[in-house]
C-alpha cells in the first residue's frame, strides 16, 4: 500500500507545477470576466452591427413577400377548385367510410 502514496521528487514537482498552472488559468478566467471595457461598442463595431441588422431585415422582408405571393397563388387555386366543384356537383359521390383499424401483432417476449 505504501507504494501508492509515495512520490519521487520529480513527481512532486510535476504535480505542483500542474496545480499552479490550473490555479493560474482559473484566476485568469475570473479576472477576465470581472474586467469588462464597457457596454458601448466601438464605432466600427457599431457600424458592422447596423449593416448586419439591415441585411437580415431585408432578408426577412423578402421572405414575407414570398409568403404573400404564395398565399395569393393558393387563394386563386382554391377559388378555381371551388368553381370546378360547383360544376361537378351534379354527380355526387358517396362519402368515404372511415378506414379499418390496423391489426396489432403481439410483441415477442424474450
């Protein structure tokens, strides 16, 4: 059992170095999160943000226009279908019955 708890001088130094590196990383992350420059972005960044928002807004309006065109086409198609249905109502077809329920196979037991 004593072999598991003994360390050579090089192993001890390596362990200490690893602990110091990990502690330095944690301290650096904590310091970088607590120090922030401010809430206002630089003018270049602000301009880039505005350009991005303008670009995304124009895409959104294009999508809305495309949807409107689709709905007007669909409305026209629906109107045409209704006209055709009115003409063809002379020979009414009987309503379809509900489909039969599917047969359930037993689940294999292992």
